[in-house]
C-alpha cells in the first residue's frame, strides 16, 4: 500500500474544493473534490502492476479549528460515497499494450472523528515505462459534529 497524506504532502493535492451543508440536529454533509498527484511508474511491460493507494484527505480548515479548550470540531462519518478516476497518465516509449485503470475505491472504515478522511483506491498500470500521474476524487461524507479532546 502506498500512502499519500495531504498534511505531509500538501503539494501533491491540487484543485481542491469543498461544499459543506449544515443540516441541523448537529448533522452535516461535506463534499470534497480535487486532484491527487500520485506519480506511479511501472517498468514491467507485460504484466499489470496493481497496488492500493490510500489518500489521507484533510477536512476544510474551519472544521479543523480549535476551541478555547483546545478541542477540534469535526464530523464523525456515518455514511459516505467515494468516486476516483485517473485524469493523467503517460508512456515514455511506444504505448503498445499500455493500460491505466482504477479497479476499486472506498473510504476506509471509521466510526469516530479523525483529522483526515482516509480513502483507498485500487490502481492498475501496465506497460514498460508507463506512468499514472494524477487521480481525481470526489468524496461525500454525511455525519455528526463532534468535539475531539486535545491530544495528551
């Protein structure tokens, strides 16, 4: 598994947008969209290279703010939907039998508020010197607001 964490690598996440809908009863919907720069290169010409990427997406800044007691406000996900698709790929030589694919995607199981939204995507790349460069993502989360105590 390859992990790309937005807090550690903010330069690998571009064109980020979000929509936040407070619903009342301490519930909300959050939609995140953007592009992740993944830069996977494959050297085996005949076989599909398959791996799982885990993208750790950050909540919008105002949902990560601390209150006067040092707690963070966030959403505890209850339901979610994920869509991820390749948006940029390349081949350094003849593109004979080259291929790029997203096999599956999901949000990792979480039952409590976390500072990041972990999204997993199964990728497949085929061809000598084939590159998977970027993935577009759309993540929708429905959940309940929570205050998370500061870390000790």
